[in-house]
C-alpha cells in the first residue's frame, strides 16, 4: 500500500514534504518491485539543478537500468549516500531509508501535477 503522506509521479517517484520549500524523493514500492534487486544507484550531486520530468540519475537492477526522474524542479540539497554501499535499501525500505535525494523546490506550482496516493494506486492497478 502506498503511504498517504506523500505525492506521486506517473514515473513512480514519491515526494514527501520536509519543510515549506524542501522535499524528500524516492521510488515507489511498485517501482522497486518492477525493477527487481537494485544493485547500483547513480544520483545527482548536491548543488545540481534538476528539472521536473527530466532524468536526474539511474537505478541499475538485476533486470535493467532505469532513469530516475525529477518529480519537481529545484536544487539538490542532499543525496542518500547510504545507497552507495547499500543500494538494496531502495528495495527493502522504499519510503524510508531508501530515499534518494532531497530537493529545494524552485516552482511550488509544479506540485499540482503530482498524484495523490489514491490516484497513483489507480494508475498502477490499471497498468
């Protein structure tokens, strides 16, 4: 089940507010399940500017390599360094210790394009 305290993208990322202008980002349980065992994560560097909908990194699994998309535009304020040595955290705890980056959001209006938990659930169950 997808947590209700986060917003989602159609590309299977989640966004959780940390404060008024900073969010934490990760991949959804559906994404990690579809990818299989994640063995490598390439993340943007702190200070990088990212654009909503554009690739900002990669996830490599035993099945494939997939882009990690920025859910919102902004500046990377933190990357989850734990994923360098333990990329499997994306599988075991996608909404907790498996988070990928934190962003200082540059355009709060972009949040209106994100999906609620119920709307996201509807997209993955109809896929």
